[in-house]
C-alpha cells in the first residue's frame, strides 16, 4: 500500500472534521423533527430516532478514524 501524499493527508484531516461537524448538524435537525412528530406521528418519530442512532454511531466511527489517523502521524 502506498503512502498518502502530504496534500492528501491534509485534505483528509479537514474532511474528517467537516464530516463530524456536518453529521452533528444533521442529527440536531433530525431530533427537532422527531420531537415535532412524536405526538401526531409516533411511528415516524420512531424511524427518525433510529436514523439518529445510526448517525451517532457514524459520528463515533468518524471520530475514532480521526484519532487513529492522528496517532499514525
């Protein structure tokens, strides 16, 4: 496996931060709509809650990827 070019490493670090932050912004919006749906459409809120859990798991994985990438530098 070839080493990443310096430029690619720098771009990847920026992308990881962006992905983590952007994911959090989406989760906040999902949570808002889940709350709005909870009384009138609880089945919809439940699906959104499942999406939130998946997004939170993705955020954790992205954070671990960031930590592991930084450890190797």
